C-alpha cells in the first residue's frame, strides 16, 4: 500500500511540473469570464405589470357579451396572467347559473365573503353574486373603490355588463374602465333599430379611443366590405368616435357551443382548440404577445 501511494504522489508531482497550454477556445472563454467578473453588479429591472380594467357590454340581449368576456378571460388566465371576471355589483350573476356555481364550490373552500369560482390554477377569479347575496335594499356601492380592489387582486379585470349599459352602475364603470368592448351580432336590423330609437349615451361619445366594437358570430359573408360599411354607417348614427368594427369573432360551431352550455362550462373549457377564434382579442400584455 505504501508503494502505491508513493508512486501516485510521484506521478502527481511530475504532472504538476509539466507546462499545459490552453487552446484558442479555452483562452477566449477564460477572457470572457474574467471580463464578466470585473463588471459592476447591475440590478435587474423590476417587471412592470400593466393593470387593465375592461368593461364588456352588448347593446341588446343575446349578442354575446358574456360569451366574449368569459372565454377571453379564461384564455388569458391560461397564459399565467391573474384575471378577475365579474358582473355588475348587487345583481344576481349570470355566471351563477351558466357555470353551475353550487356544484363547483364543493371542490374548494370559500376564501372570501364574496363568492368565488377559481379556475386555471387559480389564475382566474370569477366573482359571483348569488341570489341569497343580493337584496333589494342593498346599499349603494362605491364603484371606484370596488374596481380598485379588484385591480389589486388581478392584473386584468373583466366586468361583464351584458345588456345593462344604461344602468347607473354601468355608466360609472364605463367612465373608469380602460377599455369598453361593445359586442354586436349578425342581427343588423335590430342594431339599426336601436341606433335610431335610443339616444346616444354619454360614455359612447366621451369614451373616444376606449370604445372597441366587436362583431360576434361573424361569418365570411358578413366580413365583406359592403356589409361592414353598412354596419359602420349605422354606428355613425351615434357619432363618429366609435363608428368602425375593431374586431371580428367568427361564428363558433353551434354543436360545440350548445355542448358547453348544457354542461355549464366555458366553451374553451371543453374545446381549448377553439382559442384561435378569439385571437383577435388577445392583446399584448406584460410585454408578451398572447
């Protein structure tokens, strides 16, 4: 054993005395390492989170405001972005029935006095006003404080106003929201009748660039320039600030849509491959293209 150790030490000393030369690549890497070590430490910039409040409304029932708000919120949350979806305060939620709230809440402990449905790894928070929580004598809510609280919880807040655009709470929400999505469908006759009969709301004129028009259930026939010009002509009856269609969402496979409704799911819960149909509404957020 002693002789083996002695030979090892002798061999080690011989190797230690030899001269080793680095290759060109090794020299380059060594030089880069030394340069990095000599550079001063620069703190990485903190990520800035863009907080946004989007109010989604339709000018008449069944145009698809809840469908658009719910599925886009679901798709955004799938990207790891915290999203809150809610409706007008002190009104029984449509989503309470559409998403079968009572069945879903059995799977998690309620974490807040306000009822919640949590989805997409808890990235999507759906605020629910159950029938038992809504009372005729409910006190007037401070809309500004309500939106501020929601924005602290999530990067993006979707408020589904549905066709309640002429209610006082909706008017306050429109004033404070960053964007107002107005959803219309293929019933052009009903759209024209509304624009001729109803007085132009103040938020439509004062919203300026906040108002975005979304044509829902829009097929190739409706996407023709002649049809869009007719629609935009109707929109111009309320003034010129919001007289063009900004986004088009194609008509979704009706069998898939019906299956989602029957099972009390979002369309994208059952058919995630349909996310591409909402692509025009997936904006840049936090520096990422969604």
